[in-house]
C-alpha cells in the first residue's frame, strides 16, 4: 500500500504519514485522509479480530503486533422494557475499547521507526499502550492521575512501563506529558490519527454483526471522542463503498460533572465552551479539554444524534442494572445505560428501533471503586 497522508484542518497542509508524528507543525491536530472504503468482499472472514478489515486500514504491511483485538461480542438484552444490543468492548485483550486504536497506532509507529514512547491517560489507554508497547518491545512511560484506579496502574506497571503519577486534574496529567515531548515520542491516543483509524473498525463490526445492516442509534461513553470519530469515519468508508445508504444516530454520553461536549452542545457552539468541572466516578470520560471538539461535534450533528449528560446518582443504579444482566463494567461504561434510559423516557429513541450501547471498559478495571459503590452488598 502507498504511504497514507495527513491533513491539518487548522492550516490546510497535507503531510505524508511516513515518520512518527503526533501533530502538525502549526500545532493543530492531524486527520488521516479518507481511505479506500470497505466492501464486504474485502473482509478477511477467517480472521477473528479487527484485522479482518485490514484492507480498509492505512497501514503498508501486515500487522507486526496483535493480541487478537476486536471482533467483540454483540449481545441482546432487555432494558427498560426494550430489546437493545450491547457491544462488549470490555472483552478486549486489556479490558477496554482502547485496544482497537492502540493496535493500529502501534503498528503504524513500528512501520515508521518509532523509538521510546510516552502517553497520558486516565488509565485505560495507558494500560492498552503499555501492553502493546511491551509486545512490540518499545520502551514506554505512562503519565496518569495519582488518583487513578489502582487496578489500571497495576496493569500498566505489570507490562513494564514506567508509571508517572501526577497529582491534580486530568489536564495536569496532559500538561506533564506535553512537557516530556523532547525526551520521547508522544504516542497520544488523543492526538495520533492512527488511533481513530483503529476505532473505525467498531463501525465495520457492528455493520457485519447486524447482518450487514446499520443500527438506528449508537450510544458511546465519551471523553475525548475517539469512538465517535471512529464510528463517523467507519460509516463514511462503508457509505463511500456503496455498502450502506443510511447512517446511525451517534449519541455521546458524558458524566454531568465533567461534560465538555454537553456544554458546547447545549450552547449550540461549534467548539470548546468553558464550563465548571468537578469529580466524577466515571473517571474514564472526565476530560476537561478535548483535542478535537469541532470534529466530534460535527460528527454528532452529521449523524442527527446528540450529547447526553448523566448525573452521579444515575451511574450506580445503571451499574447494578447492567450487572444484573450479566454485564460487569466499570462506572464509565455504565453511564451509557443511564443515558439510554434518558433517551427512551423522552422519546428520542423508540422501542422499535435498533439501538447499540457500547460498553467500553471491564468492571475489573475499577473493582475497588465498584465495591465502594455497592458496599451494601459487598463484604
């Protein structure tokens, strides 16, 4: 495959994706140019991982590192009297959806000759990148909030990555990672376009698992928005290939205590809007300054979807309700169940529609925190 190219929406520059790069020289985030699209005849049907869609990915060679990521279960359950689908991204090799983006990003960085890397994360992306970096033999550091769930920090350390715990807010963690840019390559899942290249395979899987059909609605817990951008890119690839004629409504789910996209959406803005943030048990989506707010908001509006913010008092009941259906997830993922109840109650989603709820992270990621939430029944 020929070398892919980046496009900078800030300055309009096009750049070959032939060396490690995490942003444009102008300082703006980069996007990958549209790929070739995906037809059902392109699917490698014997490959039970996201690499069944390798023909649509902007990599030059076959993957050098894989842990069997992707092709996660899609299960049906009844929720508030309606039958809906739950996409179990929690069943990824490291326990979260981040493995989609990480696998493709790390394989790209191997192709272009990356050296030591570092990342900043609330936990799941750090766990994923530490794991794939270990598999690839790449030295790795991960900057994390000092208050991140212990299970995620242990997972990062167990893979041999250096854990750099930073006191304060999630934004303080990002700033520490930016300060380290001169020391190693910043393999940021929020900045590197190849991460979104990987998350687009979620759209391909849903299309294939629904018998080459498109759901009416998809709900996704959203911090920086890589799943929203990936779904938008993936369904765009299918539409350009003539495989689909309609696209699902995308709903970004946020915790009301830290909801950057909800603030912008409610203000009718096209970009970031200042807002007041406070602590939330949904630590995986507690992001105060998303890197690509304009692109995420555009993708949501393009889909005719929206943003749903749920209160802290709604997360624990949703967590319990999911568990009662055999779905053990971390609090961040449980926000999507609470949001579904909102959308069913107000009529935005009707019972007869095909709805997918993306469960982004496994409950073992935050077992101690879940135990505190459920302390009336945990000894």
